[in-house]
C-alpha cells in the first residue's frame, strides 16, 4: 500500500534540504518548482530537480510540483521530467477537467498526476475535475491560495474551511483518488499541527501536506491507525471468519451490529496499519 500520511514540500533550489530529505521518514517528498522558487531561480531549480531524481535515494515516493502551463516555465518543467520519471507530478491551480488532460498529455507513461485544489473555481468544479480519469491519482487542498482568494480567517479549527474539507474528500472518494490536506504554516506550533492533522484524519483525508521536516512525525502518527482501531478491525475480521457468520450480511460484534461494508473497512485499515508499521521498521501490533 502506498502511504501518504506525510507529504513534504521542499524547494528544488535547496540542495541541503534535498540531501536531508533522503533520510527523512516522510511518505512522500515533493520537489517544488512553483511557489517555493523565485522567478529568477526557476531554471536552476529545474536542473536541481532533475539531478535529485537521477540520484534517487529517497525513502518514500518522490514527486515534483511543476509551474502551471499558463506560466513561462510550466512547459519546460514537464518536458525535462519526461526523461527523469518521478513517481508523480503535482500540477497547481487546476480549474477544469481540460486542464487535467492538458497536463496529463505531457506526462511520461506510468507517472501519476496529483493536482492542487486551491481556487474558488476548482472547488466549485470538484466532481468534474476529480472525474477527469487516469493518470489523475490525488487531490491536494491548497489552503494558502484558497484562503487568500476567499478572504477566509482561519483559526486552529478552520471553521470557514470545513465545507470544502468535506467536499474535497467526497470528490476524491467518489472517483477513487487520494485526498491530501493542506499545510500548516506555523512550523513551530506543535499544538496547531496536531489539531489540524487529527481534524484532517476525522474528515477522511489520507495525509497532510507539510513544509518542514519537524512536522513529519505528527502527521505520521495522526494518519496511522491507533492500537484501538487495529484491535476493533481485527475483531470484525475474526467475527466474520467464524463458522457461524458464513453467508451472513450483518452480525453482532460485541455490543454493535456490523455489516460487510465494515469488514471491507477493517481490511483497509489493517492494510494501512501493516504498511505504516513496515515504514517505521516495527512489527505490526
């Protein structure tokens, strides 16, 4: 299983950050050519990203966020990646299925496309965008851009954002995509990070975008199944495997009734638990 609990952005123009990232326990690393790179550093960042992809050595999956095709740099970003295949490419400010197709047509075969949902139009067109088809694999919520364009005032509970958190996850689930929550800018606010990670998990996200290595552990913990969840999932699996449950669509487990859909959910949770334990070098509990 491909985990996306922690998705770390880092500027492709920063060689020290790239070297450090190779040893980090982030599930995915994104070499950023867009927001984190000044206009006069775009070409150098692009060369650095190619060098990093060629060298490899990252513990998790490696992606590149390119500039938009409506900028002077986007087409060249995608062109150089054709020869140095990352695991995925992140496209910013996607506002239509046509924009998805335009980027997808320039990707090498077997490279996933993740897109940023970060404008009012993108959230209003979520279903159509999410249904654009392969190689689209993930929706990433871009809170900074979206919040600014919407004039939102966001506290730790992100109240004004809650309808859109749910909408992004619903669109992703409806079309079989991953859903990645947005960043926490306050890198020294551990409480806010934990609050947002747990909130994102509660809304159904698969993980969180990060901008600092110190945020990785909190995201990995929040988006990994808890021991209590693992125990309940194993109880459901065992109950349905019992001889007297064969052929039953719903059975009693403890004090609650569970159905086959709960069995499917239990198997998915246990798969995430096993993958998370393997990533951490632990024996699954």
